[in-house]
C-alpha cells in the first residue's frame, strides 16, 4: 500500500481534534492537529480496527416504556455493529431490569456485555 493521507476527527474527548495523517500500511508517517497523546492513540486504533461503544435500545415487556436504553460495557469493533444489532433485534426483556444489569453476555462473540443504562420497574 502506498502512502495515504486521511483526516480523522478524534472522539476521545469533547475537543474533537481534526487530525491530518499520512500513513503507510497502518504506520503513521506524520500527524498534525492533535492536541494530546490520546488523539494519536485514537488515530492508530482507527487505522488498525475502528472501535466504538454501541448504544441503542432493547424491547422490554411489562414496563412503563416499550424499550430500555442499553450500551456495550466496552468498545467493540465497528464492523460488527450490523451483527450485534441483529442479535439485539431478537432480544426481548421482561421488567424489572436494573441499571447496569447485563442484558446480553458476550454480545456477538466480542467479549463485551450489553448492559442496561436505566432501571425499568414492573408496571
């Protein structure tokens, strides 16, 4: 692979540094625009395997609301989001569910757990 120039917006903190990177096969040759070391780590991870915490909702029965907000307990490969969402689509919960309860263990084989981010009492 030849040298390639890419622009990233770092999502590590609220600053949102716009970073211009020249890389060669995943190795950073030069980087401009980053304001901290975490930005460099973010760009390197983006070049290797973009990772994100997935936040969404899951259907729940017997609660005041029809869905409950959930998220992964750690970052997962972004390329697996469609597979994870298919698994979540087939997930139904029964109230009560407490905040931080594990809703799905090892979601899509990632090692991450899907956890509730809100308590839902039984109605």
